[in-house]
């Protein structure tokens, strides 16, 4: 596979430094072992899953793991990226260090709420490392040149709230505009509940045509998120917009300020 050269212009570097809360692993989830179950009218099993995720995540002070992400930016599907991640909830802090692919190895990004005048810090690798550390607003166009989301939107907590907002909007939508199914999955050899949401018609009110969220049954948290665009004319499935997975998670490890600086 041919990858973008590491000597890209400096202004594109920070665009690699954000995520949306969970990314794609090398292997897709195993085929669901059970048929889908459509929630019954009058109940809200999805709301219950989200409430349990909020409760479970409410006990998390910090965590580490590997983020695997793949995004479509400006119509182009970017290569899958493997990122060592550290997150602290208070003050909200994120540190990212790229493990792959090769052209990104050694890149780092960090953000700490209330520090550095609200800016993120980024450090490159290879030929562009000579410029050292730079600071950027998380929403600076340069920081989003190769990413769909700002670093301030990253992490499991933000992903839970994104899912919750989408669910509330779907509940308010007219009948027939949203299809929701729940089914069993295996992901990273762990049992999960998969929440699949489909919007058959693009009304301009939804982020994507179809999304799939995998909630780890033991952790009761989302560990994978996939979003797909609306199908083009003559197609039955839309292109992948973004996919995020969290693997090798460790919680409440005692991260200090030193974990978010470089």
C-alpha cells in the first residue's frame, strides 16, 4: 500500500492530531451470532444502555489504551492510524502518540483544559520534527486539515454524549425516519452489544446514514464507533465516514500532569 509521504507541509501536521472518541481495529467485528432485535414500542432499551454507560464512565478518573482510527476527509479515506492514548477527566486532558503507520510514528499531540491559552500542542516526526513543538487552536483549519474532529471532542466520555444526543434526536423524529436494532457481537474477544441506527432518508438532520456502536458488556462503555455516508445513486451502501476503536484499555491508573506534556 502506498502511504502519504511524511514530509507533508507543516500546516497539515496538526490535522492528524484529533479523534472522535473510538476507532477502527485491523480486524472487523465478528459476524453477529444472534439475529437482531428491534426495540419494542413504549420501551427505551437504547436509553438504558446509554444510562449504564454514563454511570460506568462516571467512575473513571483517567485511562490509557490504544486508539485505532480511520476517517474520510475531503472525500479521501485516510490510512488506518494506531495511537497510544492517555485521557484524564479533570481537568480534561488528552495525550496522543502515533504508533503507526510508519510515516506518522513519533508524532505527538496534547491538550489540557485551562492550559496553554486553550491551545493544543503538537510535535512532528521525521523531516518535519526539526520545527519542534507548535501550538494551535483545536479548531484551527490547519488542525482539522486531515481530521474530522477536534482533539477536544476526543475520548470515551465525549463519545457517550455524542451517542446520547443522537438518540434523543432520533426519538423525536417522525415514525419511519429511523431504524434501530440491537444485537450481540464479539469484538477483541469480548462480548458486546451492538447498536445499529439507520436513517433511510437524508433529511439533513442526521450526521450519517448508518452508524454502529459496540458497547462492551463488562465495561458497559462504547469501545467502537462506525459511521457510513448515504449511498450514492445506484449503490446499496454508503462509504465509510469514520471508524474508531479503543483497545487495551486500563482505567484509573493515576495519570498526573507529567503524562500530558512534552
